[in-house]
């Protein structure tokens, strides 16, 4: 079930290019760094992945917000 994102930041509300770029960078990080670890059999749970993202990509977490990052990680895990 999709949830609408409510924000007071007009740049994010409009789907600004900065926000879109941050989302693309996070997708790229997950695809290139996290998914290969999982494919080799390394058991990673959601909290471990979120911790890795927070440590290695703090600016992305700050730009997107923790809930958005968590949602994107969960979607990446499902695919």
C-alpha cells in the first residue's frame, strides 16, 4: 500500500531534481554495493543495511529522510 509523502519543503514536494538525484544515488548504491553482498549469501537484515547506508551515505540520508531511505531499502530487498 502506497503512502503519500507530506512535506513543507516545496523542493521535495515538487520532486526537485536534487531530491530525484539523491534517490538515484541511493538506488545506485544499493544496486552496486548491497545487493551483490546479498547475492553472495551474506545474510543482511534491514537494520544492518540501514546502518551501512547511514555510515557510507549520510548526505543522502539527510536529503531523503530516514523514512524514505528505509522505504527504498525495503523495496530493493523485495526485488
